[in-house]
């Protein structure tokens, strides 16, 4: 840490960048008032998968707090902040808190806040950088990251953020620098104060429940100054009982010291005041008064801690100083009394007293972590055949792995890797929606395949279950039961109940009637087997028992026995505001591809008895053989019927009964999957190519001249079939990335990248970064931010590399 010949961090040219604190002229706004719109001030999140995350924005403020599993809090806490003191030679010193966002409640009025547009924020997940220009004479860069990289099932769960500060002195005078980190003690805030929240139906028909964090409830919070050999910092805890509950735990901020660096501290100060007790020392001397006070906060009182590292940089020299932010909140509670330990507790214990152990680990290993992130990213960043905008979005869209209300439980005998889940989005707060993850799970499948398999195993367990709880469907107010036995669930439950055990939380539609979910399940199971090495037969056996149940359930909707289940006229698939009637292009192609995938799985299982005898059917292998014969019989009917009924010479018609002339952008998702998995084609490739080119021209080029991406469904001239339609006239980010992946596989790479670039430009130029929505519209509105399906951009990269990642 005391080396002097230090270069500033290399910031990849493709990283997203924006002037620090630069205002947005006209950011996208939310389409429906009931949906979440926190505004454009989102930056890259810090924290591991399932550990909770904290977001720091391009303004420099810490403003996103996902520390309660599945819950969203977006609010700047001004006392959580870096500040810098600089004195050049004998000149007058200057000091700034490094956020351009002044507190809006009048607190910390003694502090000097950083001016706007004086430097640049860069982001390339899981790394981001702040370069400060035009204020200090020193050249200052902060690189921040968490230890997340592909294939890492330990460090990627750690609740930690690393901040590497690099300071260079370009002058001919010595510069005295001091970097201060202040932090408010928020231990205990992140749990629902409403233990039995009421579930209501929002005006868009989606269920939601009350969430009231214990924001500002700091009674019993206390801070300790820690001097641990060369490690120094403030450890924040709270008085609590012996049993660890949700919200209990610790937060720690830390750095290092040696003979050339001085540490000063103030373990307890009032963040609700003017902040003068901190600033009067720091701004004049770069110091703090070295006061230790562990008195717990009284009712209504707030407490914060602060420390600073002061050092001198000689002319022409550089220094590098690490800071660490760590937390240990070991428990996630769902419904009252249903508690899970987080994945990081497999490595740090379950007491909630291990934040300093995380600090020690980070200070010891952060350089290695950074090297592993670079080893993962660099081969992709060095590819000359990939444009910078694509590399940027490819990594930055991974923000959702930590930001998406993500759960990752501790390992058990049944689930040794733990159970995992990402919310569909913050507005639709339920986990791993199966239709959405048909495209959105490419990232987890490619980067963390064991986690993606765990999700599908959870779906396999859920398919045979039933839940006859009555409820009212939001779309049409019809009565329905929650989960029919044999139906493939839409999702794996919500944070207010018991994810993985209670499924089908959404009630906007009756998902027991959906015609895509069973096919989605089968295709993802075979995809995850084939594209992760084609060796994990145990995974196929874990899922096989549910596959015939799911397909039989779906076949029951083939009311005329022609081999293809019919859509009912209700929105009964992922486009759940879009009515399909009869045989549909979207669901019919998925059905045919799923039957082929089930046959491929069955053939493998006949040749490979399960290692776990409990998974072997009593009629093995004859029972599997019978299923395969049935699927082949259905296919003999279905494939020619699909072609004869829906092909019109230019594209596949929306469905067989509505009379619609709309060109559906995602009409051949099933053919894409068949081609991806080397299964027999659903349709002739020449017809598929003609249909794709029609989609490209009609849904993309003729829809607002290709500025926004491909609309879900328009007439062949690009005009709306119904100007008042919702889903057909939206541009769905994940559908566009999935469609682009298919186009690449069909030799339309130039067109695919043109379309995907239009979508990426809309997201990152209009304040939607790190909150990518499901849908955008040409009038500058969006719907459903922090959306799972946009991770489909990894499907594009997978196709480009034949899923070998090189």
C-alpha cells in the first residue's frame, strides 16, 4: 500500500460514462402512475448476489438500499459519504463531500458539497469509477467493485464493496490529502415493520403488499472504533436479543494505516444536525478529534461514525488507499416466522457479528478479486468484433444479479448450492417468472449455471403441487384458484410469503390457463443441460418427473385434438394484455419445440439410469418410452398443422381465429429455441428467415424509423392494428435482445446489432441505466423497471460464441 510508482486505474473505453452530477434534460418517465419511478439517478450497485446491495449514483450519493431481501428503498442518506481534504504546500486547504446532491432536509449544512460536472462517472459492472477534475489540484480516481465474477459461488455472495482511491500529485509541491468516509448507523432499519402486510390489487391489476421499513428507527444503535493491527475503521451494531432476526447485524467501514498514513476518527456524531462536529476538524486540518463513544442511540436519536486517512503525496508521485464497506445481515424473513439464512453465512457464520471478518477478508483478498474480475472481462473487452456499446450493456445489465431483490439462501442437504431467485421486477414483486426468464435467464445459465439449475429444480418441485386458495383475477375480475395441480407455475412466490414453497403469486391473469409456461419449463431444462456441457444427467432426472405432468396438463387445452393446444382468447401467455385465439404462432412454436426437447431428454434418460434411486420411475425405462411415443404422435399432427394454418407467405399469422393481420415480433421464439438446441426445426428455415426479415422491416425499421427498437406487434407497414393497444405497441427490451439473438443465429448479425443498439441507446441515453425496464414507448415513457428479461442480452453473446464464452 506504500508503493509510490502507481498508475491510475485503466478504465475500459466501453464503460458507460456521464459527468458527475450532470442533470438529465428529459429522462423517461413512468407510463402508469402506480408504477415505480425513482428518477434517473441510478448507479452501479455494490454487494454480492443475495447479500443485499447498496447503490451509489453518478451524483456520488448512496441512494439505493436493497438490504431487506426482495424489498426496494431508494433514498439518499447524506451522512453516508466520502469526503476529500486537500492542501497543496502552504496554500489554503479545501474540502468537499463528494456528492453533488445537497441534503433536502437542511441537515449537514456545515459541509461543502462537490460541484456538478467536475469529473466523470464510469460504470462497467461490477466495477465503476469516479474521476474528479477541475476542483482539486491532485488527480483523483475512485474505483469501486464487489467480488462478482462468472462461475464464482463463494465470493460472489459476499456483502462487501471495495473502494480503491488513487491520488497523483502533478505539482511541484507536496500535497496533504485526507480521505474521509462517514456512515450513518442504519442497523435494524431494513425489515418490514408491518408483520402481516395487507395484500391489495393495484390499479393495473397486479397484487402488491404493504412494506414499511423501520426507516430512522435507530434506538440502541452504537458504533465502535476498531484498531486491528494495520486495519482501522468503525463497526456499527445495535443492541438486540440472543436470536438473530431480520434486520439484525452489523455494518463496518474500514481502511488501513501505516507509518506514512495517519488515521483519525469520531465514532459517534449526529447526522441529523449541521455536521459541524465533523466538518470543523476535517475541512481545516483533514483530521477528526479521535473520540470514542459507544453510547447507544436513545429513542428518536440518530448516530453516525466517521474516520479519515491522512497522508502526503510528494511531487510527481502517487498513492493508492483502499476503503471497504461491509455488512452482515444474515437473515431474510418472508412471511412472519419464515426465515432463511443468506448464502454468505455459509462462509462467515450466522451470528450477525461478522462484518469485521468480512472487512479483514476484503483487505486481504481485494487485489485478487479484482484480478479475477479482469480475467473474466478482459477477453470480452478485447474482442474487436464487438462494438463498445454492446460490451458496455452486456456487463452493465448484470447489475440485476444483485439489484433485483435477489435471494440466495444458505446451502442445505437438499439444495447444497442454496436456493436462488431474482424478482421479475420491483413493480411485479415475485420471483423468477418462468415466461420472462425464457430469455432473461441466459445470463444466469451462462455465468452461474448451478444457480440457474437450482431455480428450475424448484419449478419441477412446484409443478405437481396444488393450492385451491380462491382469488380474483385482476385483468377481468373472474374467480380462480391459485395453483392447479400439474399446472406449471408462473413464478416461485413473493417476499411476503414463502418463495420456492408457495408459487403463482401473481394474480393479474389466471396463470393456470397459460399456454407457454409448460413449454418454457421443458425448453429451459434441456437448454441448461445441453449448453452447460451436456453431462449433468442428474439435473435432468431432478426435473424429469415434472415434464410429463406439465406437458399433459398443457395438452388438455387441445380441445379439438389436432395436436396443438389452443389459446383461449384471454391473454394467456407472456404478452398478458394481448388476446390470442386458437392456434397461435408464439405458443404453438414453443409447444412443438418443447415436445422435441422432451424427446431428447427422454432418450438421454433411457440410456442413463439415475444415481438417486428415488428418482427412477417404477416403470423405467418403459414408462419414458411410452411418453416419447406419445410426444412423437403429437408432433406428427402439430408440425404440418402449424405451417398450414399460420404461414401467409411473409410471416406466421398471430393466431388462427382472431383474424388479426399483425406481425408479431417474437412469433418464432420456439423455432429459435429449437435451432439453439439442435432440435428438429419447428418450421422450414427459409420460411423462418422470411418471417424474421418481415419482423425486422415492419416491427423495427417501419416503427418510428427504427429509433426505439422493435415493437411487439404492428401491421406490415409498421402502423398499429389498434392505436389504443398496450403490449403490441411497446418495445420490450428483453424481447428485442432475444429476437436479436435469434437473428444472429440466422445470419442477420448486422440487423440484430442495429436493433439492439437502438434499445441500448434509449436506455442509457435517457436515464434508465441500472433500472432497465420491461417496456419503453415512443413518447418517452417506460413500464416495469429493474426488469429480469433484459438480461437476455447475454443470449446474443451466447449465440455469437456458441455458448463457449470465447
